C-alpha cells in the first residue's frame, strides 16, 4: 500500500509515519530526512538543497523528484511506502503518480493531519532529534529519559537549525500556499483522502490513522 501523509510542519508526520511503517512493514520515506542525511554526508545534492532548507523554502522539484525516484528504484513492487513530507507541490504529485504507474502501482491513501498553528509552533519549538538514528523527541510533550540524550544510542540531541521561530513562520506560510492545490489534486484522483485531527496524544492519532488507512 502507498500512503501519503500530508500536513504542516510539526503536525506529527514523522512520529506517526515511523509507527505506521513499523506496523505495516512499509518503508517510511521522509524527504526532509533524506535531505538532512545528504547534507550531513556533504554530497553535491545536499549542498544544492541547503540554502532553500535554511530559509524554510521548498527545494526545487527536480532535485526532490530525482531523490525520491532513486529510492523508489531500490524497492520491490510489493513493498509498501509511507511518504512523509512528499509530495509538497502538484508537479511532485504528478511525478510520483508517473513513477508509481511505471511500476504498476498507485497512491492508495492520502491522510491530511491537521492541528492549529499555535500547537505546531510549540511542538516545533520543543522538537529535538537524534542525528545518528533519526529518533524525534519533544522537550514539552515527549522528553527523552535523560535530558538532551537519545534513549536509543546516547547521541546528544539537536534542535534543528530550521526550527527557529522566523523559519518556522516561513515554513508554515509555504505549507499553506502549496497545500490547498495538493489536496485538490488528490481529491480529483483515485486515492482515498481522509482528514485526521492530530492535536491528540500520539497513540490516539496513530489509532485514527490506522483506521483511515484500513490497518488493524
Ligand atoms: P513533522 O514530521 O510533521 O514535522 P514531527 O513528527 O517531527 O512532525 O513532530 C513534531 C514535534 O512534535 C516532535 O518534537 C514530536 O515529538 C512532537 N509530537 C508529534 N506528535 C505529537 C503528539 N501527538 N503529541 C505531542 N507531541 C507530538
Ligand atoms: P521537513 O523535514 O519535512 O520539515 O522538511 C525540511 C525542509 O526540507 C523543508 O523546509 C524544505 O526546505 C525541504 N523539503 C523536504 N521535503 C521537501 C519536498 N518534498 N519538496 C521541497 N522541499 C522539501
């Protein structure tokens, strides 16, 4: 099954996407994570993306589509995929539809996670991530057992550079500009689109998500 998680920054796409992928055996494919890994590795691709990311702008479609197609090419056709943070523009959605069609596949479910901006800003402000394993914590809502240190591997947690207040505002604006058209795109497609309120505890959101996706 191919599932797309749509929603503003901080709504919980990564948190929920990891859990959903675990329970369904799907691959969690988060373009933001892939971009940050490319930057850490110092690749040409990461270098090209960094200015856009630091300003809270979208990385050009061509770069993102190449990145996603490269990963999709490594998966066999049976492997489910949970997309997180992709697609973010209609051209990306069109390119995804084309790439999937070539493999005889299609987008099955589109889930729009929703929460108010005030909560998103608080969640993003408190987000801390592990640069080794990608685990995501929150100083207000989901703290690590030992402050500032990853529960899994002991790495010192970081506050993402683009999680500062000015860039958060810009990222929310960018999301609002592009999302309406993405939602319209999927409303006119064969995929089933469901909305899930994400201003609830992680487990409750996960239950609603599984119900929307049709996974027990
Ligand atoms: P996104 O991938 O949509 O940007 P994340 O999954 O990284 O969002 O979540 C943003 C922050 O909010 C993280 O610090 C995460 O731990 C926290 N978070 C996610 N879902 C919830 C929730 N349901 N309740 C409280 N905090 C949450
Ligand atoms: P995220 O981790 O999803 O919050 O993404 C962090 C940043 O990576 C965004 O602000 C963009 O600069 C970039 N990015 C991630 N995914 C995409 C995408 N699908 N299209 C364009 N830019 C993206």
